[in-house]
């Protein structure tokens, strides 16, 4: 039986194309495979959420209202997600929620009423996986042009794209085989500071 109860996605570069400090919902573009990946999880009854650093708020480049509008656009295109957790702080602020610290993941786990060890975090950089490790969750790296080679080399689990990462999760607990073909996976898959964080109010199964 698959013990994974929820998957938390990084936002920029993982779920949607990375537009630095984006405050414009019109610029939101889901990455290839994002819709399929989220649909597969929902069809399997697995909770979904987003954990994202948004230091543009601390830098004065965007406001929290801008972040919320972008997130609402992502919800409209891919969601609704069961929980959103946002860190608005900068690298030097010393907050507990900014990845690679585990605060966002732990907060989201609490909102989902799910133990961190029953959660998978999917992201595109090492900080996402380090935050997962510190929280006690599993992490899967989906590399992009922004991913450093050393981050890929250090990752325990590396998937070529979002659907592959999710299909692997659905086959059961790790170790995961990312070399499987999509049809094979579907055949075996079961039918200090606190973040500015919020959920959708949906009950997670």
C-alpha cells in the first residue's frame, strides 16, 4: 500500500515557468506536464500543495497581494491545491520558513494533517530537497536550466519531468524507478517567523 498522503510542489521552475519576482498573473505559464501530474495525484486521492520562497516581497519588488494574485491564477489553471505556504522573507532575514529550512513544509504538513514522512516534495533546486530532508519528507528533483550539476549529483531521487516524478510516487514508497514507461506506471499505480501561508479550505482525504 502506498503510504504517501500528499505531494508538495515548489512553484517557480517546477509547476510554472520561472519569471523572476513575478507579480503579474497574466505571465503565469504552467510547465509541460504540470496539468497531467496534478491530475494523476487527484485521481489517486493524494493531497497537493505548493511551498514557495517569494523574497521579492522582502526586496520590495512585489507585494503580498501580487503573490496571492499569481497563486490564484495558478489555482485556476492547475488547482485548486489543498494548501499554499509562502515565505516572503529575504535570504538574510533569518526566518525559519525560507527553504532550505523546513518551516514551509512542516506548516503545510500540519494543515494537511499529514506526517512529514508521508509527504513528497518535488522541486527544481537543491534547496527544495534540503528543506524536505530537514522536515523528514522525501524529495524528488526535476532539473531545469537553473539546477546546478552538483545539486543533481547530490539528489537521491531525480526525475526527468513532473509526470514521471508523480507516476513514480504512485507506484509506492521509494526507492523509485524513473526509467519506467508511462504505461507501465499507470498499470501499477493505485486507482522564528512564520510563513504567509493559507489553504483553500478543502478537506483532504
